[in-house]
C-alpha cells in the first residue's frame, strides 16, 4: 500500500514522499526500507534515529529524531496508528471459505448471505447465522443461537443453545459460550443441579480469547457488552455483566453475579468474589483478589511482587504472626500512653511546687 494512502486512511500528515510502497509493519530495530514502524515512548528515540524503516509513525515532537531519508506519518497517537496500519496490511487468512461438504446445517436453521462453514461445522435447528459470518472447522452452534453478521468463530468454538453473539465479533479457538453455570443445591450431602435457563448475550465488536469459558445465566442472562476484549483462559461465571469497552487480561476469574462497569482494565489472573460491583473506569492490577465492591474509579492492586525465595519465606513466616504482633503493638501503645500521662502529671506537680 502506498504511504500516501495509509496516511489518508489514518487522517494523518506525511512528511516526505508518499510514493513509498509499504509491505508490512515491523519494529524499529528490524524494520527494512519497505516496512513501516512506530514510536510511542520518547525513551526509544535513539532506536528511531537508527532505524532502517522506510517510514515511521510518530508524534510531532519526535520528528527531529527521524532518520534522514525516512518518511514520517505524523499523528497524535502512533500506537493507534500502528494498530490501524496493521489491519490494513493484515495477511491473516479467512477463518473459513465457502461451505465445506461435510458441514451440517439442520432443518430450520437460517444461513445468511456469504456465510462460510468449515469442515464439520454444525448449525442446529432454529439457529441464525448473519451475513458474511465465518465458522471454522468443528464449530458448533446450538439450537436457537444467533451469530451476528461478519462474526468469525475459530476452530472448535462451542456456542450453546439460545446464546446471542453480536456483529463483527471474533472468538478464538475452543472458547465455550453458554455452558452451564455452577449452580447446585445441597440436600443432605447430595448435590442437586439447578438448570441454567438464562443465556449469554455478547455485544457487537467484542473479542473472546482461546479456551475462555462464559457460563449462561442461571435465570437472567450473562451479558458481555459492546467492544469488550477478553483474553485467553478466562472464566466468566453465570449472571456476570461486563460493561462496554472493558478489557480483561488472561487467566482472570469472575465468580457469579459480578458486575463490571464500562471502560475498566482488568489485569491478568485477577479473581473476583461473587455478587460485587466494580464501577466504570476502574483499573485492577494483575493478580488482584477483589473481595468487595469498588465504587470509586482508580487503580487497585493486591498482588505481592516476586522476591528471592529466602526473603519470601521470612515474610511469610512473619505474616503468620501478624495477629500476635498486632496485640503486642496495642499493648505497647497503651503503655506509651500510660507513661505519657504519668510524665505529664509529674511535670504538672513540679510546676505547682515551683
């Protein structure tokens, strides 16, 4: 793609000739003369100056550091520019093309225009597949489920009955949408299953990572908002609600009936207690254990950073005695207050005698 065309689509300004043919995106260190790179952090201006990239996406302030002879695309947020250029030059093959002869579409299913079904894909009765959707090999769509136009499901994705996935979503391999929530009653030691009669409803332009599981609601729906991104290996329990624009990193677990607000950032391997609410615009650092609701936006953390094993063992040992230390500190505080009062009384007595 010509650099001038890239800049036009980005709404950005080109410094230098726009006639460069750009083949792919690359990092500053390895980029070649027919590749485009970017700089977001001023600390790496030295790499920018030495880069052999044919073109770079930079902020206005970084222009003086662009190597002589390289062309620049100037915009406010180079990282967003990089993402959009990567989409323009993306060579990822389609999830599926055409309809494989061994794909199964049951009677009563509705298949839109231009739908692609890979080998052994199964669409059950009553399901609706929107125009241009792509279902890779081994994808299963249950009875009455709905898949929006332009949505892509990678190999092995399972969408259970009645679930709804919006338009232009992307779901990676082996994700499970709509499996039963963990709902049981205990009758004198015997677990009695509670049928999970809700659905999973996923908004448009949402992406779900590989091997992530999203449980259907027990009665009401589990709801994932528009433009949400969820990484690999996450667990979303029944009746969870995740607001628009929220990002969830890998390995995170949400217990049942958690409500996450809009535009939150959830760090990897975080764990959320059930029946709590997290307000809009909250950032949760990685490895957090979130036990209570959060009603004020901000950055929250609870994980313990890694340290040498010998130090960690010492810290852990002391932690076991923290209650004992607390009571000793209380006793010491009381003793200090007693001594202060005694000294004060003694000083007052001396003043009267004087």
